[in-house]
C-alpha cells in the first residue's frame, strides 16, 4: 500500500477538538489549584461553638408532645452539622437552651365553610452560651399546608405543621449561627 502525504499529514495535525480540550483541562487545573476558598457552614459554626455542647429544651405546657421531637432534632444537628458531642452540663463548653414560644394558625382558604388551607406561625427562643459569650435569638417560622375537611385529621395535621415549623426554625437558627461564625475570627 502506498501512503500519500495527504493522509499522513491529516493524522498528525491537531484538530480543533484537541485544542479546545487541552485549553479546558488547563483552565480547570488553574481553577482547581486556586479554588475560591469555600468552606462549609460547619467550619463557621465551630468559630462560635466548642466541640462539647449541652442541649436543653424547655417543655411548653400547651404543646408538651413537641419537646422530644425538638430535643432529638437539636441533638441530630449538633452531631451532623456542628460536628460536636452532646455532654452533661458540667462538662459542656457551650450550652444551647431552646424553648418553644407557641404557635398561631391563620386560615387562608375556605371551601363550603370549612378551612382547607392554613398558615402556622411558630416561635422558638434560642439562648446560646458559647465560647464567645451569650447570644439570644427568637426565630419565627411560617409553614403553610392544606387541611382535610374531616376533624379526625385536624389534630394530626396541627402537630405535623408545628414540627415542620420547628424544623424551619432550626434551619434558620443554623444559618444565623453560621453567619455569626463567619464574622468571628478564630
């Protein structure tokens, strides 16, 4: 077989694809090496909280069934997001006291005289004793949901709405503490 100069020169010429690919790899390497310095919120939270945390939940007389849920959620947050350990009060370097401040329900829509959609306003007080001092914060969260006409489901849906509101309040609390931690130098 005879090899012509045309076919040989086409194989050795760089194509537009290989040029773009090498340019892409070069840019990606520069970005990877110079990274933007992103740190997860748990790093900022560690600027406020120590590794050992005591969690106390004040039980509300009107809604006592929500206290165990709130305590479990706070413990989970300390383990997963703060990367901390729950310890007795005497051993704790940081303390977190949370109290449920009540809820109000506002009807939003009606159908045949029955409420079919409502808004739950949930209040939660946070009192934090940290290595940087005492921080108090009250968070009000809002949760909207549909409701069935049957009264059998109403109390279950009420409890569920309060729990969803508490979850939102805890998430807002984490964002607040993370923002506070960003402003504090270690």
